[in-house]
């Protein structure tokens, strides 16, 4: 006696657009990050920051955003190997500069009357929002500072190192990067700043009648959300810093910037993969007792149940739910019918591979699929699951098998549609 079940599986195509194990940290060095043209005092310079997440089959455990912001400045121009070792990149702009409003006195006592550099090195949070209104939190901090110091009364190239804490080896709390470039009238410098580091001050042993900083270079770090916990799509947001005396970017009281606001505009894009593959012929299910019909006929006993476990292969980097549709519904599940109109319920379940858990963080093993979707409303990847085996379970239980065997020789059929849906 054969029992046939035809299954139809709906495959979710690759979804394209915009990392709870914990946040990932994305570290970058931006040297001079404001790309807007010169703006008068009171208007905002801006810097666009872009990043994307795309699941990588070769590194399924690496689930973090990749920076796609074009770089320039000190890293590609002066010390690419050093920047790579530090795990940083750079952007340079000439659109923010600082000009001294007066001289720097030799051995000045007030740090604000000399070379003082303070950046917002503490973490600050802001939101990025998708077109659907999904909100995620990003954290940012400025983790370094640099520029080009110019003076019309230079001490000479070698005299730059006569400062008590020179431009290459910065004063505490700023940290060494190895940046060195100088000419008789200018000195390029670039330092890292630890979290909450405060101001870094240089005291000059000689008078500096006039000076300026002709561009701005700095580093930043980001803590981005877990992209596996984000819908596919584009997420946008911004954070704004003040520039000038007693502001976020503070070069002391002598140096005044040409712009008093610097805004970062963020564009985070998430591309997800949800793919299900059945083997050839896997959509046609034959329900059998354990050991097959012949074994049961030889024993002369009725089977306790009829079942089939159908393997499939799944790839998933996104949240998803599973739903059931039936050609014949019986209660909260599907049903099978024979030619005489007799009907029995069919139980359907699913087992998912390691890395995919249910809404309660539990492993998924023979979890029932129901017509109302209860229990399968959310599956969440802990990492990118790539081409891993899983199973659908189909069964007619003991009492219903007894009813079927009252009509020996009949065939029960039905159509079950299993849906994997990333629109959670």
C-alpha cells in the first residue's frame, strides 16, 4: 500500500539591500574627513561614510560590516604598511582648516594659548534607520588626529624635533603612529588618541609669530550592529560634531576653524542570502512504515506510523519564518485524502542546522509546522549558515494509520507547500 505526498517548496531568492552575539567593532582611520566645499561659519561640513555587509561563504563566522568609504591621505600616501598593521584607513580633506589669531609665546603656561588638540574620543551613539522604519544603534568615537602645521617663521626642518614632546612622538595621552614628514615651513603629524583621552598639548620652546593648520586628518572607530539582526536594505543616519574652541574638535583658543560643524552621514547596506534547495525528486514524498511495507507484512502487524524525513540544504544570513499551506487543511495542519473522500491529518515538522535557532534561542529539532505559523514565527542565524543540511519531517500518526488501513489498497495524496519567508 503506497501513500504519496507531493510537496512544493518555495525558495526565497537572494535579497539585496542594507551583526545577539554582540556588536562588532569597525575601526578606521579617517584623515581629514569632511568632503564638502568651503562653507561659511555656521554651515556644516559633511563626510559620507559607507559600509556594507554581504555574507561570505568562505568566512561564514565573520559577520561584520566592511568599510567602503574611499580612502586618501596619510595611509595610501605615506605609510600604507603601517596603517595596515594598525588596522586603519585614511581620508584627507582640505575643507576644514585652522588659522591662528595671534602668536604662540615660548614656554607658555596655559595649554589653550599654544598647540592643543582635543577630539571627541569617547563613544557616542546615534541611530540608523531603514525605509521601513527599522532602527539600529551605531556608536562612534574619534580615535586620532593629524594635520599639517604651517608657520612663516620656521625653526628649520631639524629643529622640529627640539620640542619637548615632538610631532613624531606625541605628548600623553596621544600615541605614536610613526608619521614623519617635514619641510622648512611645515610639519605633517598624525597621532592616535585612546578612549576618553582628553587633550594633547605641545609646549614650544620658541616664539611662533604666525601659524595655521591647512587641513584636518583624524581617525575614528565604529561599533556597528550585528547585520544578521538587520533586515536586508539600506540604513541611514548621521552624527554631528562641533568644531572650534571648547567644542568637540578643540585646537585651543588661538586657532579658529573656517567651519564650526562637521557632520558624518552614514549609509549602511545589508545584503542577505536565504536559499533552500531540495535534491532532485525531493518534492515527491512517499510515506512508509519503519523498515518498509514488506517488513510489516512479514510480521503481520499494523505499522505504528507512516513517515518520511526529507533532507534539504539551506543557506541563511537573515532572520526568517516558516509557514505552511495545504491543498487540504485539517485543524491546524495539512491533510491527505483518498479516492473515496476519506481524510487523515498529516504532521509536518522541521529540523534546522547548527547556527539557526528559534525565537527563544533554542536549537530547532522536529519543530512542528502549523497553518497559523505558531512556533515558527522567527528563526535567527547566529552566524552565516552556508549550504548546511536540514530536514522536513512528514508523518501520519498511529490512530490515523488505523483509519487508513480500514481501506486497504487505497492511495492518499495531498499537496503541502512549505514557505521560507525573510519578511519577518
